[in-house]
DNA sequence: CAACATATGGCAATCGGTTGTCATTGCCAT
DNA sequence: ATGGCAATGACAACCGATTGCCATATGTTG
C-alpha cells in the first residue's frame, strides 16, 4: 500500500502529481488548464492523481506566471453605509460564481486612499469596480487606461459604468411633492465630489423651472445620519415645506432631528430619501424614497467587467448600463401644511 | 536627459531598479527588506531609484517566494447583516494599518461554503478570522491546526477567540424586564448552529430559575427581519408579555409585525434586541437592546491574529478576549400589561 | 605589515505554476 | 517505403521576488 512516502502535510503541487503519474509538470499543467493539449488517457490519470492528492492550484503562483490574479477589487467610500451592503453582496455573488475573489476596500471617502488603492490593486487584481468615486474625471480615465475598470454611479466618457438613474427618479419625487401641494422644496445635497449629487441637483432644478416651483439647494452634507441634524436645521430655517435628500442616511438623520425639535413629519415637513436602504422601511415614519435595484447593479458591474476581461465570450460589450429607479411612497411625505 | 529607454507602462520591478543603480536585483531586495545588510549609500541610491520609478513590490511574487501572502480572510455568514458592517470595518481598518489585505467572504450561512472557503484560503491567506461559525467544534479545531485562526463569537477550546459577552447582558435584560413587572418572558432563538444563541439561552434560563420567573424558548428563527413576523406570531400565541430576541434584525421584524397586528409595543408587549445594529435607534419604537463594541471586536480579532503571525513582537498572546456588553434601554420595553 | 574579522554585494536556486519551442511518435496518403 | 502532418509530451525560460552561500572589499588588531 505504502508506495509513496508518508504524505507531507504541505498541500500538493503539480510536481507531486507529475511524479506520481510519471509525466512532466508541464503536462500536468496542460492537462488541467488546456485539456485538449493532452491525450485523454494521460489526462484522466492526471485528474485522478490530482483528486487523490487533493490538489488545488496555488493562486499566487498562477497569478505570477499567468499575469492574471483571479481577483477583482471593489472600492466603496464607506463600508458601513447600508447602501453598499447590497452592492457588495451583488458583486460578491457574481464574482464568486465566475470563480473570482473579491477584494473589498473601504476608501473612507478619501480620494487619496482611493487613488493609492487603485495603484496597489493594479498588480494584485485583474480589474476594479469603483463605486461612487471621489476622483476627478481625468484621474479616473487615466486609471481606467491602466487596468480594466467599471464605475458605479459615476459617468465618465470612456469608462464603462453602471448608472443608477436617480436623476429621473428625483423629478418623479418632485412631482409627487407638487401633487401634495408643496411649492417650496429643498434639495439636501451630498458631497461636492459626488457626481450623483450634482446630477440630481441639475435634474431637479430643471424640473423645478418647468413646473414653476421653487427648489433651493442646501448643503453639502456628509452622507451619514449624523449630518441629518444639520440638514434638518437648515431645512427648517430656510422655510421650505418638503425636501429631497441626497440619500436615506441623511433623510433618516433628519427624521430624528425633526422629532427632537418637535417638528412633525409629514404634517409640518415632508422628506424624501434616496436608495431605499435597510432601515428606510422601518424608521419613524417610514421613509418615502427612490428605490433602485442595488444588488443587481453590483451584478451588472461585475458582468461588464468580466466582459472586458474575457473579450472572447460573446455578449454585447456594453459600456454603459442604466438601472431603473422608482419612487416608493411611504409615510414621510404628506400634504403641504395649509398656512405658510 | 533620456538616459533610459522610454519608460514602459508596466510597473517597475526590482530588476528595473537594479539596472538603474548598477547593482544586482538581490541587492535591491535586501536594501528594501533588510536595510542593514546593505551599505547605507547604495541603499539610499536604491531607495531614490525606487521612489523615482514608483516601485511597489509585486505581492504575488512576494507571497510565492516568502510563503506569506499578506492577506487575511474574514468569513462572515451574511454580509448584508448590519451587525457585520461594523465588524468588517473594524477588521478592515486594523488590517490595513498593519499592511494586510482583507479577503472578505460571505459564507451564506452555510457550513459547506464555510469549510470550502477555509480550504481555499489556506493557500491564499496567512490567517483567517471566522465570525459566528456554523461549523462544529472539531472541524473548527482541525482547521485551526492548519492555519492561524481567530474566531469571533465562537468559543472552542484551543482556538483563539473574541467573545462578545452577550450572555451576561442577557441576564441584565431579564432583570430589566423583571423590574418592569414582566413574569412571563420568551427567548426568540437564533439558528441552532449558533453558539451565541445557545449560550444566551443557557444564561437566560439559569437566570430565570434564580429569579423565579418563567422563560420559554421559541424558535429557531433565521437572523433576518423577515423571520420577525413568525417570531412575533409565536410570541403572541404563547401568551408572554416580553421577549428577548436573538438579534436586532429579528426584533425589528417583530416590531413591524406587531404593529401590523395592532399590538402595541411596549404597552402590550416588550421587546429586547441584541447587538445595537444600525437602525436599532431609529426604528419605531426605538429598540431596547444589548449593545457591544462590535468594531472594536473586529480590531481585537485582528490583533490576536497578527500576534499569532508574528510571535516575535511582544504583547501578551491572549487566546481569548471577552468584549463587555451593556443594555441600552430605549422605547421598546415598558411596564408589563396590568391584566394577563 | 601580516592576519583575520566583518561588511557588502553578486550568483543562483527556489517558490509553483504557465507557456513557447522542439523532439518524438503514430498515422495517413502517396 | 517514404514524406508530411497532427497529436502529444518534455525541456526550459519565465513571472518577481527572497535567501543561502560565496567572493571580494574594507577595516581592525597585533
């Protein structure tokens, strides 16, 4: 029985298999990666031996020689933002299904961290997915030239992107508010470097002109619940009756602050959030918000990236994918207060 | 000026630096990793060249030759569970600070996925952090023998662990409920394979005996808000006046369901959650829950793992770290209903 | 100044694979 | 019987770093 020396604890390599089968290591490599290059009989022997030895390829070595790492970097500005949970899950599932590993990095809302991470990932990942980038267009474009990249919620000419169409939902939200009798509305802006925030403001102010209502912009505010207090105070002070917030975190923070100050939602003020994150349905009152298929956006981003990585496989090589969005009406919006 | 051929786009290697400085590649390697092995003057030349060429070591190659990958796997059962956000952020920050990369994997509450991931990570990571493992003690112990490992919320003899002391908080919660006049309490159990859930139940039932109150166990329920409906119905049907839920997700789900059914919280029933996740403070009513320093738990886990990886560096090599927990009282608990 | 210790840097093997190139083999058609 | 082609598998270079060992340069001591 003991034809081989006591099995070493160290994981098996192709050399072990080669020795066991009496072939060269390169043959083993080919049998496993290019099965057609090898006689079916030797291949079967090799496969059997591989199975017996519990062989699993060393991904480092593979990466070194083939140049492909089998990993994809996913950059998000803030891991603890619930918006990214679903996104991350979407990318994770799709990547795993395709045999890739996800390298998740929290860039802490910092463009520097984002840039340096990209540089580092350039060697340790085959491509990257960048959500809500804080970088400028040209930096992003330059980075995309160096490695396959897909952005999420960031539209730069020449860089494949998944766009969640919140601007059009924003107009929808405005219509909703107008139909409830609101005439003075505020947009609670997100970070200045957020393209989403800019685009929404543009869409919103245009829609406002068309509809003849007043919409003012407040902020910028950090996309966190803590910023909601400042946003709420600003909103109250500006004398508007409804606001559309950059995202649900801010909106929820506003809800809390308004409650503290004794201002009723939606009786005294209506609030619309964005993203329909975890929590938007059970806060008090439940938040009217612009919902989008976030997990799906993550999946689509991965598909687009993989299409770049393996151009052979068919599939229209789309460079831009827009995810539909819709308004979900809950309890935080209501008729405008009677007297101003 | 142009002493060198047009800079290639490909990232610089130690050979590029070696050529530029007129030394051997090995010298460059030494200058960068073992500075004392190299003359200070050559070292400075090399460092200058490295900086100029924007050199960054190729982690794959480094891993292959040194055996260390510079990566740490972090396994969580469900990425979308807010509980893990903070944990992940804690590990991420601490790992990054120590120069490690985090490989985040969602094991989808599956022991098989968990086991196979571990096997795969064995070659691509230096160690792993396993949160709320669904594996049995012996499997876990065997895995820990093969690679450095730290568990979170899973106490197995011989495996370093970070334990969030929810059991003692559970007794605290019970006392809180008793002081409010509750005498019939239910424990809404989590997954059967969750050790945390078992330990809490044990602590709770012992405390109940001591205090002479009735505590019954309901479940198991999946740790998701959707399970809250079933849990709420079971709680109502069992005739208790207060319950302690396995975690905040279930508790929040119960809140929603009870509201639908017209059962008032806390007037008709009190609810205590666990973890103090994102959302626990703004749900309706705000949730009384057992809070714990989750992000810190992640950091501690990383520290413990790193201590295993670099035994040289001082620092007591603790094998078990208990994180304190406390009860945060909010609006979901109140006096027991007068009549039963 | 001889003798020896030490500092310094180069060579080459190695990690575990991949892949280009080439030699061998067998089979076919001519 | 022979030339030609395809299939097959071995050899060896290579990916980018690390590291043991050795040769040389330098410095110290008696």
